[in-house]
C-alpha cells in the first residue's frame, strides 16, 4: 500500500519492505514524525539506487550519504538506512546489513550558530504570502522547529486564565511524541484559528499536512534563511529578555538537555569585545600592590 502520499513514492520493489518496516516502527511506539522522516530518507535512497532493496550495496549507500550537504544530514541518512536494514536482517529478508560497512559520520562539535538577522525576519513577517508570514512567526516568535510548524492545527490554540485576562498558548507537537505549551500572541492565535478552523494550518497537496521540506522552502524563499536560524533567533532573544534564564529557554524550545539549549545562545563578537574591555577596566591600581617588584 502507498504510504505518505504527500511525498514521492518508492519504486514498486521497495513498497512491501517499507510498509513492513513502517508498521514495525509504529508497533515499537516510535513517534509519527520520526517514522515519517525515516521512511522519507529510505525512500530517497530507493529512488537514487534504482534497484531492489536486497541488492543495494554498501558502496551505493555511502555514495548516497555523501551527497548530503552537511554532517548532520549525512548522519541522519545513515541512521535511517541502518534502522531499515537492521529490521530487514531481523525479518530474514537479507543476510547482512550493508550499512555495517559504511563508516559512521563524524559530527563536528556543536557550537552556537548565528541566528537569522532581523532584516531577514522582517522580510518574512511582512510577506504578502500569509503562509510564509505565519511560518516565520511560528519559527522566529515562538521557536518552533520546521517539523513542528507543519503539524499545527487550529485546535492546538488554547486560552489560559491570567491575572491580566486571557492569554493564548499553542500545543506544540515536538520530537519523540512529546508536546509542550508555548505562549503566543493574540494576533497569531487569531490567525491560526481563522485560517485552520478544525484542520491543518498548512495542509499538504495530497491530503494531510504539508511536509517539512515545504516549510523549509517557504521560509527560505521569504527570508533567505533556513527555518532553524529563526528558531535560534527566538532562543537568543528569549535568553536575553528572561534575564539569562537558561531553564526557561530550554522549556520553551523543548530541549531534553540544557547543553543543547546552550548552543542556541549566540554571543556576537562585539559583545565579547565589550565584556573583555570591561574586565580590563577592573585592572587593579598601584594602591592594590602590597609590594612593588624590584628593579
């Protein structure tokens, strides 16, 4: 049976294998987002190889992996295909896992990356395309991942009582089937409800919700920046306005570990120079010296 019809479909020789693997992942309780992402990556390999899954070689897999533009994407590709062939070995569809002969992807140490510049965010916020505008708001002003933006529904907007009246929040369907509440503006809440109704805010061409790749394209077209740089912008500003409350920012971003959140705390070089300069200003004077060095 054809699955995820809003994506390109695999060659016929792969359909039965992918269906069985998908059901296995679902039975093991993996999140729908992870299952769809794995299916999408292995389908991309299937289309690239143009051969049956039992005849794919380690060399073909490695050649496909290295086509990815960065280490994170390459590692994601290898991980998905490795899971697929581990299942195939367990089900005795193949004797050996061809990924065993593909070297692991070495990821560089994660450092704080520069967030999207304000000019780029402004272009997106004032876009004439309402979908682009709302996607940018969700990424830059609520800190959503692209794989969370495409899952937003009208029913995800909730109202909460507060001392000053009603406030609005969004139920965000995050990684690992974990949800979190993120406060949003009255303006954004109203637009989501008006445009989505009881359905998806960003429906897919063939039913269901749009793909994460579509979110990526729309935001890049509107701002010139990838969605995650807008999420970093949210993290940086949230850290500043919260008086450097790392735990609060971690909660808003939906991170498991504060270590991950720290990579979002980008400090411009100008700020570092200012801090270093202020340290120099605290240089002790002659009166602080107990005994002057001999000459």
